[in-house]
DNA sequence: AGTCATATCT
DNA sequence: TAGATATGAC
């Protein structure tokens, strides 16, 4: 995946090494192609090479062939300091400001805490009603989430508990970037989330075994069923920064608002420290929606995140879970080691088409929790049909 | 003026 | 890259 839409700037052996190429940012149709790729049936279909070629042509044409209307936006050096008079600075809500804000709300009462009044009570020079309104919006969202979190009422928690055993051990604690604590219990290997060490304020958060970019590329090159590959990975990787995880909700402490909920991500590839890597994946958002997206998209591109219109019934109330904080055994950090590529995995998924995999996804997320919107489902299905991936 | 969705910034 | 903040529509 690259920002570069000019084929001449790509490496000379590009065509011989790359099977799937996506232009950043990723279009919906490209995403659908990628999804199809993951849903390829291994049996009775085109060979890997044929399939790869098919996908390659499909995507490369779209990505390289048509140059989307060139962004002619940027040329605008029109006297930058002319109308700078009002020069509204971005408000930084530091601890002091937050405290004043919270005090104002407390004083006014939550039923009377409107932006205008809050501004008056806070008595901060230059603070605008708009800024307070924006902060109030965020505050309300945060409060709502914290309040909705109650263990173990959520569908996710129930599903997780029943399948994974003792909830007390079913999360990870990240003390610092040098160590990750993992429970010894088994986790569902259906999806693996990507480990991240960038959040220092974590209490516990579900972590998982990510598929690195090289692996993602390798997967594309061999046309291995992505789901098969992922399910073949070991469920834990002591010694690397990656540990296995299923769909495990967790939470962390936010300095201002207390506990906030973290839901797992289903990532494929990617590392912010590796400029050549990218991330394509799914994220189970706190609102219950499943989003797909990618990293590293420049601000001028069509948009950073492709949101797949999945939804969850009762997501507002059901998707938030709070787990008690518990420490579990530690695993020493060692140099990361990539999981082995498994060229052929005997697995039930070989008999599955896209529809069934979607069912599997639904089951993982909690019975009846997540479903595809019909139009997206249809789109995938028909595209898959056209390409001969499903019957 | 308040709220909301979303754009934009960090 | 996800969180913080700004913006504009209703």
C-alpha cells in the first residue's frame, strides 16, 4: 500500500513482487477486494497464481490507471497573515482548566450546566462558549461511557466469560513498554489484535498477536486464506511483544474521567514505527460499530478511514464493559519473532464461504451482537460471485 | 443558545 | 493513529 499513484516511482521489480497493491487511501472497492481475498475458498477454485493475478489486475488498474482528480487545492499562498486578527488559538484543556470545568458543572448542576453558564462560572479570559460546548460534548460522551460500563452485563462479556473461563484473568496488564503481562488461559484465535506499546496510562487492555506487514504481504503473495492463516497462529507468543487475544473488552483509567472502556481491535499488519508498513483492519469501536480502516493517510486524501456500515443492536448500552483490575504473570520481553508462515492449514474454514465467515465474526462478537448491513453484504457477495470466489 | 456530527489538528 | 478540539448545520 502506498501513497504513490505514479507507477514510475515504484520499484522496478514492483510488478514481479507485488500481487496486491492499494493506493492510499483505500477506496471502498479496494477494501472489498481485500475482503474477498480473505474469503477465498481454497478448494475447487482457481489456483493461487490465477487468483492472485485476477486480484492484481483488478486492483492495480483501479489504483494506477485512473488518477483521481488531482488535488489542486493546496496552491493558496494568499497572504497568510492578512486576516489573522482574530487568531483564535486552540484551547488546551490542561488539568487546571479541566478542574475549573468540572467545578463549574458541579456548581451549576448537571441539568443547568450549559455552555454559556459554564463559561461564566469558569471565568477564564478568552474562553469561548464554543470551546466549552465542544468540551462539554466530549465530557458527556465520556461520562456516558463510564456509566454504561458495568461488568458483566454486556453481550461481549457474557460471550467471553462463557467461552474463556475466569474473567479475572482474561485481560492483560501493560506496566511499561518493557513488559507485558499475560494470562495463561487460552484465547480465541479467530482474530488477533495488534499489540501497541504507545499507551502508557493503561491499566489493562486487550492485546493480541498482530500480523506484521511482512506477513501480510506474504499472505497476499501466496493467496493463503487470511482467516486460515490467522487462525493457525499460536495463541500466545511469550518472548515477543505480541501476545494472543480474542475479542476481549477491557478498560483503562483516564486521568480526568476515570475508567474508560477499551474494545479490541482486529488488525492485520502495521506498525507506526515502520514507514513501509501499513495497517488494514477492523476495529470494534466503543459504540458497537465495526470500523475498517488503514493508517498513514495524508490529510488531503479522500479520507483516512473507511467506515464499514456494520452496526450492533443496542450498541449504546451493550458494548461497554469494565473489568476489575488484576495482575497476572509476567512474560519477559525478547526480540520479536515472527510466527511461522503456514502454507496450508487443515482447517474447517476451507469449507466456508464469505457468508459463513461473517457468521463466525458475528459469533465472536457475541450472539446477535453484530450483523452486516444488507447492502454491504450484498456487495461483497456479488463481487465475490463475479470473481468466482463463492458459488 | 444548545446539540450534534464531523472536520481538523496534534 | 487515536484523541482533542474546532466548526458549521440544525
